[in-house]
C-alpha cells in the first residue's frame, strides 16, 4: 500500500491556489515548531463569502497538499461554513494522511481560522473567542 493517496500526490505536485493576495481581507499564519511547517492563508471576502483564497506553505508534501485541499474546500463558501472546516474533513478529502502527518491538516484548519479571525479583527466584527483557539491558552497540548 502506498504511503500517500493519489489525491495527496496530486495536490502536492499540482497545488491549487498557491500565491499571495496583496490586498487580502484576512491573513492567517501558523506553524508547527516540531516539524518546521509554516502555512499562510490569504482571504478575499465579499459579502461574508470567500471570493478568493491563496496560500504559501513552507513544509513537506503533506503540508502543501493539506493547504491546497483546504483552500479548495473553502473557496466560494460563506465565512460561517469555512469556520466549520475541520482537519478531519481535509484529511478525508485527501483520501487520508499517514498518522504522523495528520498535524499538517491541523495546521490548514488553524491557518484558515487565523485568517478569518484577522478579518474579523480588522473590521471590528464581534465573534466568540471559543471559535478561535489560542495556543497560549489551549489545554489540549498542555503547553
């Protein structure tokens, strides 16, 4: 059995939505200090809908594939729907990731949420802080 699915390999070799949106409405950057992966997501938002999304990722093939798939899953969607995107949905859309690479899909989810939060902050839009976990106050990893 192959380590990576055909979809992972396709999104790694032919990533969708790569680049920068210079006048982005929201930008989210996250990283994993253990593996060194860094993801940056740029959002263009019109009428609370993601009209364009781009990413820059420094990392392994799984990180690039996760970024690419995540952008495909939220493009054209309302912000409320993009906020519901989970790392599990990204992984499933890629037909799976090896267990030791699941953190890549988590980074994609976190980068999208960080970009939406940036948009809300820039525009003074109220939100529930529970929708945007803060690693400095997160209990899940015990940091």
